[in-house]
C-alpha cells in the first residue's frame, strides 16, 4: 500500500491490525495506534492488502527482524487479518508473494505468531513448522 492509501483507509486498517496484534505487543499502551501508524509511515512496518478486484481479502503487516546474536534476517508477519474466508489456493498464492518479497529482502525465513488452530493447520498444509511455542509470563 502507498502511504497515501494507508492514511485514507487508516481506520479500517487499524481495525484489522488491532484484531490480530501479536501477544508481545498487546500491552494496551494507549499510544499503540499512533506508534503503529508512525512505524508504517516511516517504513519500519510494511502494510499490504491482498485484494481480488475491489474486494479486500487479507491485511498483512510485516517487518524484517534481525536476530542480534546470529545476524539472521527473518521476515516477521506482525499481523495477518482476513476480511473474509480464504481458501487454501488463495493462501498459497499470498504466501508465494510474501516468500518472494522475503527473498528479495535477503531473509532466511518467514516467522509469525498465532494461537488459532486453523492457522496452525494451514501452516502444516503449506509446509511450515508450527512446533515452536511462544511462552509468556507476566511480570
């Protein structure tokens, strides 16, 4: 999406992002909406909407994550939000576009957070590994 499109459609985009925000970022910071918008406008977080014609199907936000210990670059799917039901064929097409972009950026792999059983099943069907778990403990 262009920055102009993000600005014009920000309320609808925010609704999708807020619904899919990862657990590591769900601290309910009152400024998180503005922080995420700033990250998109500054290019630190990319925002894509996959559409068929004029119908939006999926909103994806992502960033490049670099492991400080190894220097490994990964494309981190920050949020993934479906506006409507998506079949396997379309997921496969979307993943191929994201993979291509990740390769262009020099990333090793695509990483994401999810707790949805349907997403875990889809990852397996698409040849991914969902055996790792994110562990969180309140402080």
